[in-house]
């Protein structure tokens, strides 16, 4: 090495850490915080609004959603009944507000159960592989062979109508999606250096899966859960439309759509308003899922 080359190396060496730091700093500046991701902010605002409506339904509902007034049936929107009354004289706005509580509660709980179960089973199958993975994936393939609504409707027929039957029916069918997502992520994660180091360090399988792997692969399952809540709410509405969902007189968006469909040409708001509520909820959850996908994208964490 010549003296001039050595001098160049000595002159440039101190600049390497500084240059690397500047690259990292410029990357971090390019990452927008969560409150600057428009879909996430809009979606969370809609979801928060719906949650507040559901929580404070007893205080903001102007009337008893179950009270019938047969002398004022099918009344148009007025100062006393902002969205009119249905064919039994019940206040539509009050039933819509209470229906928000019922549908959101069932939708979120119907996602929570399969999310937890599917994540655990998928992580175990992906981590251990072999016969465990083969058995789990054959069970998953059986569930995927049947349409979602066919299985849910069949299970509701077997289990009976009501909230508990809906929880169990949707959870029994939906866990396979989370299992497949997490399994695929774990198959990649188990080859990473941090998992190999944990194994060499003598950590137990349970600690490696729960403390190291799941927290690094769970983001895809969380993003999927947002869209899955939309599907579950639509399933609840569909079951209510078929008479298999939340049983009357409990207010539910699906049953409200069914009750108002025969008056669609005259009292259009009876079916249209709960339909708009379903679309509005789906929009909020979909935007939240899109925002979370952008926030948790791998390139943002590099």
C-alpha cells in the first residue's frame, strides 16, 4: 500500500461512522409517525366514535329501544323521533344506537377468540414443523374446503341462535385464517439469528415462541383482524337477515334491515339507515387495517 493510499484510508476512516449515522438518521426522518398516516387516523376516528356510541348507548339513546307505541307506527322522521318509528312504534334511532353496542360487541369478541387460538396453534405448527405441522395443516385444509357462510350457518343451526352460538360458530371457522398467517411468518422467523441464538442460549421452546417469535410476527395477524371484524359484522347482519342472528326484541342492524325491507318503497329509512351504519363501520375498520399495514410494514422497521 502506498503512502498516499494509506493516508486516504486514515482520512476517510473517521468519516464512516458519521456517514452511517447520517443514513440511519435520514431513514428515521422519512418514517411518518402514526398520526400522520391519514387512513389510520380516519379509521381510528370512526372506530372510536362507534365505540363511544356503543359504550354510552344508555345515556344518548332518546327512547327505550324496546318500548312499543302502536298508536305511532311507521312515523316519518320528526323532532320527537329523529329517524322515525318502525312497524311496532319503536324509535329507530334508539334501536340503531343500541344495535351498535350489540353488533360491535359480538364482532370484536368473535374475532378475539379465533385470533388468540389461531395465533397459538399457527406458532406451534410453524415452530416445530414435522408431524405437528402436517396434522394442523390438514385440519386447516378441511376448514378451507367449505365456504365460510355455509359452515357458520350450519353451526348456528346446530348450536342454536343467540350471541353465544354466534361466538362459537364464527370462532370455530375463523381461527384457521390466523393459523395459516402466523404459521407462514413463523416458518421464516425460526431461521433468523435471534431464534438460533435463543436456542443456543438454552431457552425453553415456550419462551422462544411466546417471548421472541410471536411478538415479531404478530403484525400481519393484527392487520388481518381489522378486516376480519368487518367480515364478522357482515356475517352477524346476514344471520340476522336469515333469522339466525340476535333474536328479537334485542336491537340488531341485521334484524332492523329485515323488519324494514317490506316498507322499503314507502318508509325507506327503516332499512337504509342500518345499512348505512354497516357500511360506515366497515369503512372505519378497513381504513384502520390499511393504516396499520402501512405502520407495521417491514420496511418501516429497518
